[in-house]
């Protein structure tokens, strides 16, 4: 048990490990695993990428003894790898290597490559409830971050609209990135959020200040483009934002401008802050989970208690 506890308090490394190279046979095996995760398990792209990342690292470490035709694994290999990978991670991320390997083992069992039971060799890293609470901003800090978008830059209207979406509606960075013109119902005063991690869509009310910010961006700054995504790149050729890290970077830059420098996962901090404020206004945890589309019951807000139904908007934005 003592060896397991040594992985509980790891130190973060300065750089993340690179994607490892595998022989063609093993690489094809991982690609088939990814196809199974997509077509059979129905997992999101980011989850599949994470699972395949750790499976690749495991296969690279034992490439000389693991082959698809006769997959003979030893329990100590799985145990040692999960602990080894956990030492360079932190928080709940310490369990990602083990979760990835368990998914891979279930895949091997599903196709009859090996017998069931080996997943018991993969340890779960201890987690203490409430040991780390989600980072959030106060209401004053949130407003300062939003106002910090007014920097006189060439795309400040886009940045302000993004910040307001995250702060008021509790969107994930990827949800803001994938928002399309067709998702905004100006007449009804609501926004459709496309299916994400749990493969279900949701519709949330459009607060007046968020609608105003979107309208000004669409009218005055958004480049003329055939793309249906709301937020576009700022350089030619104009197109959809390709990576959610741009959204997170926008939040982080705004935080730095107003002196907030110690908050990790900047975009998600706005999501936690929105949920916390709504709980303080009387929303139940279940209502929060329904609106934020969590499978569990985290803090959040209800549509009915926080939205103000809006009259017909003056225009529908630039198509």
C-alpha cells in the first residue's frame, strides 16, 4: 500500500510527453481500438485521443513482448505502468492512465484476444472528497475579466462575446468554439448547445448582455464568410476556430490584464463561477446539472431562475 501512496502527491513536470512512435503493426492495432471507441462505445474525440495516448505509451514500453496475435499481459506490467504515469500527473488526472488501460482491456476481451479479469491489476489512485474544490471567481472578478476584453484590439468584440458566453451561460470552451449561427434563436431569445461529452443537446436562455455582444460582433467585426460557425479566425483565409485552446487563451489573457494570474483552467473557471452564482441564488444541484449537462450533480443554475425572456431581437445577425 505504501508504494501506491507515493503516487498521490506527484510533482508536475515542465513539459508534457510527446506522442510515441510505434511499429506499423501496433500502430494499426491502436487505430482499430480508436475505431471501436468511436463506433461501438460512442466516445467523444477528446476521450478517444486520451485513451489511445496512454495505450500507445504502454505498448511502446512493452513493444518487444506484446503483439496483437498473442496478447499475453502480466499483471505487474499494468500495475507498474499506471503508477509510473500517475507520478507525472496531478489531481483527478492521476486516474487517466488506469482508465485508459481498462478501456483497452475491455476491448481485447470483447474481441476474444484475452480473458477477462486483468483490469483488476490496475490500481486506482486515492481521491479524497472535497480535497480540491473547483476554482471560481467572485462576481466582481468575473465582471473585471469581461471588461478586460476592451483592449482596443482588432478582435475585441469577438473576445467579449466569448467571455460573456462562458461567464453567463457556463459554456465549455469547445461549446463556444462550435456554436453556429443556426444555434441562436433571436426570436425566442435562446441558444442551442450542440451535443458534446454526453451526446445530448440542450437549449439555454440568451441573456440580454450576451445577445447584445453577439449582435455587435456579428454586425461590426465578424468577417464575411460562408462558414456557419459564429466565431471565426482573425486571419485570412477566415474560417472556424480550430482549437479550443484559443478560447482558453482569450480568457487567460483577460485575467492577466485585470491581475488574476493564479487560476488554472481559465475557461472552466468561468463555468464554475456561473454555476456557483446560480446556486447562491437558490438553484438546486439537479437543475444545475441539467443546464450544464453534467451526468452528476455539480453546482449550477436553472433556466427558470436566471433567464429573462427577451422580446424579438432587432435583427438576426449577419448570415
